C-alpha cells in the first residue's frame, strides 16, 4: 500500500514586500531592472540574450512594468544621496576652515544623439534626451551633486502633434519639456541645478565648463538677480578647447581644398589628421603656459577672452 506524503509548499524565489495589494514581485526581477539601469541594454536586448542562451524570456509588458517601479525607487534614492553629498561638502569645508556654503563645480550635458550631428541635414535638433550633471571640485572624488534629466520622448507622441502641452494629455507622459523647446539650452538646465544647490544652502563660486557652454551665464544671472550672494568665476576646460578646435578645423572648407590629395575621401582623411595634429600642438602650448606661468595667470587670460 502506497503512502502519499504531502510536504509544506514554499517559494523557489524571494519576494519583495509591497505596500499595495496583489501579487508580490520576485526580488530577482527587480534586481535585473536595477542592473539594466546601469548598462546600455534595453528590455529587448535582454530578451535577445535570454533567447540566445536558450532561457525563456519574460514578456515585454511585465519587464516594462518592473522598470517603471524600479525607476521611481532609484530616482527617490538618488535624490536622497545627492542631499547627503551636499551635506558632506559642507562638513569638509568646515574642517578645512573654509566657507561651508561655497562649492566649486564642473558642469556639462550629455545627449542621446550628438547635438551638432544634424547640421546641414535637418532644421531640428537630433537629440531628444539630455542629462545635465554638476560635479563638485572641492574633493578629489568629483562626485555629482546636482543633476537634471530632460526628455522630449513620450509614448503618446500623437497627443503632442496637436500642440498638447506636456503632462496635459490623458495617460502617462514621460516628456518634461515641450517639443519646440531647445534641448541644448544648457543655461536653462544649469539654472535648475544651481537653484537645487541653493535650496540646500550651497552657492557656486568657481564653475568650469567647455567654451561653447552657456552654463556660466546661468550662475551670473542668478548673482545679478540677487538670488545668490557669491560672485561666480568662470574657468574653461582645456580638453573641450581641443575638441572644439578639431571640429572648427574640420569644418573649414578652404583647408580641405589645399590638401595634397586627388580623391575627396583622401582629402577628408588628411584634413582629420591635420586637425588632430593642430589641436595637439595647441594643447602643448597650453601645457607649456601652465609650466612657465602660474595657473592663476593663465586663468585670467582665459577670462579676458570671454
């Protein structure tokens, strides 16, 4: 006679305790979404990896739902982390005997498409997403202390074609600027970051940007308006000077014509090599100036150029 033994049921995976009613999410599913937020692989890319490894891939809708949940949590914790880093800067300034409310920063924006890649091809800006970061220069870590995410992308894009404003249509709207706004307005994004720092009692004194950035104008306008009491000082990043120098040389049509080559493709290659060599020579001049003179003298010359 056979005896049927019934064992206690248990989950094969850990679950995340949620405040809402309904089925609990598996911890490993949320862990995957956290990892996807740190690498350049989308939901579709992860599905291809699973299928290529002969592993059943989860559905797109379920992964997107988990991504939305995780993104909100990550954003919340990132904001708390930024506040802690600003408090740490104040504590470091106090230990050094400096003004606790002064911070030196470097700032720049990153785009999902190069902002100048559409020149001569389209009257519109090719970029639809931007991340503008401000990093502190008070410590060797150069931690991010303020950030601004800008997006024109929305799943309900048909709603925006009828001049519908952001967040005014039905359903979820992931865009936070209007379609006609300039996504390359670094002055606007820098101003938001500076006001974010001001809310925590920090004012920017030294700001380092690339030469074509308008972020310094944001700090200057806040000072002139009386919002901040610290006179901002503008420094230029010599690395971006070299990059802009190379791009400027490549765009000079007259130089391309005098290149000693017969084919256009060969002339383009020679022009690129010439631009790299000229930028390297100018960078060497900058380095020699820093060696011969003190750093403040060179910075004053850069400020005079502005």
